[in-house]
C-alpha cells in the first residue's frame, strides 16, 4: 500500500509539472485597410516586430519576460494591450477606424476589450484643452469624476482576472500622478497664462510616489511616462524661474543625479536625447554627460552616431542643399535663394502640430514680407498623398515657396539635417550657411527676436 501511495504521489507530481504554465503566448490579428508592414509589441523590456502579410494578417509566438501592459502599434496608430505568459490573444481592427474597431478574442479578451472601451471613452470624453484649462481644484475634481466613470466601465465588464486587477490599479495610480505632473505646463499652454503657478500643496499627493523605482520602470509604460514627466516638470520649473534655456543639459543632470546607473537611467537619457540632442551650443556638454553616465554600448553607439551627424549642421556650417518640385511648377533649389535669409518649414499634411503652426507662420510671413527673408515649406508627404498636398496648399492659401521632397523621410535634405520629427524649422543665412538647424517655431516669440536681431 505504501508503494502504491508513493507511485500515485509520483504520478501527481509529474502531472503537476506537465501542466505548468507555458512560457510563451501566441498573438495574432487581422487588419482591414492595412498599409503597415509590421505590428509592433513593445513594453516590459520586450519588443517584437511581427510581419503583416498582404491579407492584413499577422501572428507570432511571444516569449514574454513579464505579464503586464504592452503597446501594440500598427503603423502610426497604437493601443494598450494586456498580455500574460501562457495566454493567447487575437485582435481584429480596421486601420481607417483604429480605436473604434478594436475587438479581442481569446484567453485575455475580457480585459483587453475593457482597455479598448476605456481608451475610446478617454478619446471621446477627455478633451485635453478643456481639462487642463480648469483651475486646479476643478481639475482634481474632474480627475476624480473620470475615475468613477472608469470604475463603472470596469464593473460593467465583470473583470475577474486578479493579476490584471493588481497591475491595473498600479497603472491607474501612475496615470493619475502623470496628470498632476503635466498640469502646470499644460495649463499655461492652453490658458495662455504663462505666469501661472500652482498652490504650494498641489503636489502633496505625489509624496508617496517612488521616483526611483527601477523595477517599476522596467515593467510599466505608465511609470516610464510618469518619470519622464516628473523630470521635465523639475527642469521646466527651474528654467522658468531662471530664464535658462539649457533644458537638455539640465534634464540630463537631474536624471544622472537621481537614478542609479543602469537600465532606467540609460533608457530615460537615451530616449530624451533621441530628440533632445540638438545641433546648438549644448551639443558637446549634453553628449559628454550621457557618455559618462555608464550607458549601454549599444545606446552609446547610436547616440555617438547621431552626435557626429549633428556636429555637421551646427551654426556656421554650410547648409545641405535641396532641389524639389515647386507647387507653382518646375523646381526650386537652395542655391537660387542665396542673398536672403531662408526660413524652412519641414512639414506634412498628416501632421497635426504642423497644421497648428500654419496661422502663426502666415502672420510671420505677413510681418516680415519686406525683410530680407524667404519662407520655404518642404512637405515630406508620401507620393500617394501628392494630390492631397497640392490641394491643401491651395485650399489653405499657403504662402512662401511650397515644395515637395522627393522621397519623404528618406529625402537627402531631411536625412542630412537628421530630422526625426516634424514640424522642423531651419534658418539659413544669405551665404548659405546654417544659422540654426533647429530654429524657433512661428508660434514661438523667440523667432521674431531672432529675425529682428539678424535683419
């Protein structure tokens, strides 16, 4: 009997081992009206690029390091998804109506359909301008009201995944803190009150947030966003009071002092420098701070390559040239504009921030039309949007010289200026040399100060 009992016990142990949770998950999806080449899963120190075939179908087996929240990108659109090791997920969507069309099936369908509903609710109910324009007391009341609405959605979806619930509560805490971190600068922007300050106790609710939690940084996109916003706020507060514009250097110094060497510090610094490393007087100091922060060899190599590229477009260097199709016919090259300052706007018809600069650009053009400056706009739209570009220039009555680059983001002029994001503004002197490879926007009062100082 003892031998039989031992035999049964051994069988039980073997069975338990055989039923252990797999260390992989399968994700697949179908994308209608797809134009993207891959779907990207990103987060929790994990990244996977999944090819999308000609029928809009993608599928892959993921070796996830952690259960948690990830970002799913299809083209320029993205959404938050929750994934667990050993559990599978299927998604269907329409690329033309991304958020409205998301539908999930599979082991994690319930929680992900809730996330899709929550995100869509946020898009429909959360008007950033309205919310951030509120006074601070009403702002906090609105956040609490929003949380009650999300709690109702949570209840209606009958979420019973305890692992998800625990992680979701953490994410909501970080998301709330993120709103507080962003409030002051966003309120200044939307209200137009540049002198606005919050009450002394406004940030008291954040005292329990650990801004040095490197484990949370690895596992939570919301925490990553929170930490980046926190350091940005600290820098903005200091530069606002002092008038110092060396934000990149100050940001790097604060991160370097606050975080231990390792993944979190390197990720924050390298991510910031992707756009924050600028071809101006701070270039060398910013690069040196990062180089001495014990970064990963891979990230250091990438930043060194970008640093060397930016060194070639600093003030006084000869400008890269262009020769692009002119909206009015023929083509225009930079050499024909010598003798004038040239203010270049690199933009695209699909770029919201670019379009928001148009009214200010028109005003600047109007006010300086008698000065020795030529305004040039270079569209980096794809060839499929050529007619859209032609129509928009006419419909919006865009002034200056309107050009279309020959190969969108991969156009030589765009690559020579190391442009990663738009709108991008460039100022060139009458001799064809660079005044600024990253000039102030038309909406920035600094642009007029720059023009007045030169002309």
